[in-house]
């Protein structure tokens, strides 16, 4: 079995090489991302392995199918960048549903602690022997209210971390898990001091945080997005910050991140004015989609992805990791009957 591995980074290879050892899987690593221009690199391959910013639209899917590709192995949880409808009946799509929900939940809390205690400012000051405390006042998390949108694997762990800090947790999700206090979205928006997004990007959740949602929030609210950039309308966020309605933003993801994140643009003039504006704001922290990046997560990603590939080509069904456009649609899912998606 040959796989074309797109958007390969130095930290990907050791884990994948380790789990491929002694198997019949051969991986060709490509630094470039998968898109309509690069799809021909997958010629002669049985499958492609992709990450969050590879573009797997209908044109790419159809070209892959023509070239004989029968499997797309996502080495991430979200699959919004794959046209699963175009894949249906042609190419099976697998993902890594959970590699370390702790990594993402802990990163969300790390961003919150940094922004409210001004650690990013203090670090730079003391490096220059500036030991002044002016402008570094923060606030206690204890007693504050956090709104968690999406209480899946990551959202629940994040909510539990917040409970450990003595915070009141309000939750919003289409499906409820025991042990959390669920409210309707408007109530969550109105009552939360901090709002953290942990739902997937879908048609329903696109711009779930927009101008209207921000207008309902408390003055000084902190918005945290470690999920997918397009959950937040960036222009509305920037306006909210400028009007001081939004007190701070912690962003590990950004709507237009695909052209920038994971690459070194220091020494370049970044053309994305909205991102430049956000990064210039003292009450905004941007990290480059790194919430997943822990040793544990990288190991789990490699192990699950290699297993997905070996299982698929050896005829072992993996309904827990296969995805299609029926996902999330009740009473419409073959996987619930322990079958392949098609
Ligand atoms: P999950 O599938 O376990 O949980 C997602 C939750 O969102 C589910 O409970 C679902 O019911 C809920 N949801 C779906 N539509 C909703 C809606 N319209 N309103 C409210 N809730 C809704 O997924 P998991 O593992 O917790 O991951 C969440 C997201 O985190 C992923 O979709 C991905 O986009 C993002 N992620 C980000 C990473 C990073 O490095 N920044 C790494 C891994 C995941």
C-alpha cells in the first residue's frame, strides 16, 4: 500500500515511521498541501493522508478517484475541509476522532490564563529588566461564569478544568451529557464572562459568534476559539474588541488560516489585514493551530491513522473512525448498524 502524505512537518515523521515499521504500508511524504494543483503527486498511491488545511474539494476528490485513490486518511478530528458528499460512494474517509482531547482543552485554559494574568506581557517586560507591574492587573477565575459551546470530548474536559478553578459552567450543545448545566445559546451568551468554542464547523455553526451574538454578550467577555476559525466572524470580533464590548480574544484558529498557519512568515509583509489587526491588539492572543501539539497527541494520531489505513485495506471495518456526509444525522447512519459508510 502506498500513501501520499501531504503537508508533512518534521514532527509528523517519527511517529508515522515508527507505526509503519513491519507493515506493508509505504508513505511518501510531501511538504506541500493537497489541492487541485498538487493532487497529481498522489499518482500511483492507494490513499492520501491529509491534515486540517489540505483542500479536499469535489475537484480534488474526483481527480483522486480517477487516479485510483480509495481512501482519505485524515490525521485530525475535524473533517470540514473534505467534501464528504463528493467522496460518498467513491472514496472512504477516515479520521482520528480523539488524539488528545486534553491537549486542546488544556491549551484553551493556557490561553485564558495567559490573557487574564498578562503573562505574555510580563514575560517580555522582565526579559528587558522592566519589573513594573503597571497594566498587568488580572482577575480571579474563581467564581466567574464560563460558557462552553459544544460539550463533546474536548468541551467536557475543558468544562471539568473550569470546574476545578471554581467556575460556574454553562453548557450549550444539541446533545446533553450528564453532569453539566445546559442552557439555551442566548442565555449562555448573556451570562458568561468567558465563552469557549468546542463544537465542529458545520453549516449550523458557521459564524455562530457573529455581530448579533456578540451584541448579546456581557461587556468585557473573553472569547476563546480552539475549534475552527470560521465559527467566529472575524470582522464582528474585531469590531467587538474595538468597541470594548469584547474584553479579550484567545484564538488558536482563524477563518483564513490556511494560507498562513504552520509556515514561517517572519521577514515577510503579511497581507491579511484582519489577522495583522488582531495580532496587534494587546488583548488578543493568537497561536497557530497548535492546541493539539503534544507528544501524546502526535503519538495517538500516528497510531490511529496507521491502524485506520491497515484496517481499511485488510477489510476490517472501523465504524468509529469512518466519516461521511451522513455524520451527525440521526436515523440516517449506517455506522449505527456497524456497517461501512457505503
Ligand atoms: P466531538 O465530536 O467529541 O464534540 C463536538 C460537540 O459539538 C458534540 O457534542 C456535538 O453535539 C456538538 N455540536 C455539534 N453541532 C453543534 C451545534 N450546532 N451547537 C452546539 N454544539 C454542537 O469533538 P471534539 O473532539 O470535542 O472536538 C471539537 C472540535 O475541536 C473539532 O470539531 C475540531 O474542530 C476542534 N479541534 C481543534 C484542534 C486544535 O488543534 N485546535 C484539535 C482537535 C480538534
